[in-house]
């Protein structure tokens, strides 16, 4: 599946909202100690993290939703949208999350920093 196909699929399934903000990323740190390719996006007031597996140079398969994190509970947001060093870090319920190498610049960092 390509990124645009994934956005349409996730929107139709109700996993992401009508903004269709979604990207693949490299999870550097998840609370359970896992890491690797994931999909990240938004559904209204929640940050969504789902499992993803690469299937070729630009393709991937989506797995289950791993986390649905209320934006109001995210703290200590840090990151960069500079093309060569895109990343976002934050805390949720005492756990640290870190995502790097977004597939595209979707404004994820801005949304996380601008949450109210």
C-alpha cells in the first residue's frame, strides 16, 4: 500500500479524521520497548499510532492500532520539521515516545505543539 492509499483506507475505516493527516515514521521509542516502522496520524483529538510493515521501496502494510493518545494528555513535546532531521518526542502517562524520519511533512509537530 502506498501512503495516499493508506490515508484513504484509514479515513474510510474511521481511524483518521477528514484532515487525512497520516505518515509513516520510524518509532525510536515506544513504552513497551518496541521500535520500528509505524503509521502516525490524528483522529480529532487523538494521536494515533498503528503498526506498519515495509513491503518494498515505497510500500507498506498496516497492522493494528497500537495507541490512541488523547492530545490533552500529551506533555513535553519537542521536535523538528527540518527535512533532514524530522522528529517528534513527547510523554504520555509517564511513558516516552519518539518518532523520526516521517515519510512526508504533514504538520504533525505543529498539531502536537498547538494542542489545547
